[in-house]
């Protein structure tokens, strides 16, 4: 029973941390938008199972997303293996 409560608390804290990071990023974006000469670059990744679908404004952002999605999939694989042995 305590493992379930621990995992629920950990999940809640991760979601809360994500909201805080998004809020801070929006605040920083508002403060940095005073200089209009900046170029915006970005991209996104949709991971369906082990297959990532990536899109971006340039090759550099897609390469960064590819590396991050490989790291994410390795972490998920290691976590899956670790939780199967517990």
C-alpha cells in the first residue's frame, strides 16, 4: 500500500514540477520579448511506442529532439527493466 502512495505522490510532484517549469518559461519569455530582433526556433516530438515522429523549424532542433528522444526511450527501457525485477 505504501508503494502505491509513494508512486502517486511522485507522479503528482512530477506534474507539479512540469507546471512550474512551464510557468517560469512563460514569464522568462515575456521578459525577453522586449527585444524583437531574436529569431525563434523550435520543434516537437511525438513518441508512439518506440517510434518518434519529429518536426522542427531547422535541422539543429530536430537533431536535438532526436537525441533527447533516444535518451528518453533508453530511460523508459531501463525503468521498465528495473521495475520488473522489484
